C-alpha cells in the first residue's frame, strides 16, 4: 500500500499478538507506522470503523492527524479509496 515503510511498520503489521506495545522517544516513527498499519487494516476490511484517540485535539492535530494526512497525500491508492474527508469533524 505505502512504499515507504519502516521496520516498525513491518513488526506491527506482521504481529499475531492481540496487543502490540510500541516504545520509543518522540519522532521515533511510532505514530506514523501504526497509522500505516491502520490504513492497511481499513483497506482489507471494508466498512470497518477505526478510531484514533489522543490526549486532546491540539495533540492529535500535531501528531496523528498530520501523519495520517501525509500518508494519504503520498498514496494514490488511498486517494482512490477514500470517498471523502470531513475536515470539520475530522472523519
């Protein structure tokens, strides 16, 4: 799906464990890799609801939302599959 993946993506994506703990400092790629996995899961299972939560909206905007939009913008496949994005409601 996404050509630029890290070892962290591979470890998360290929894990058979029901819970995967990602450790590392800020800017270690945890959020980005996890979001890539979530996009793959969303593609594999249509009509699935995936919710990303955070401490508050400003932190989500600075981290997960920014990374998700970056992944989306760099992927022609995702652009063809995502019907719409409600910027106001962040859906």
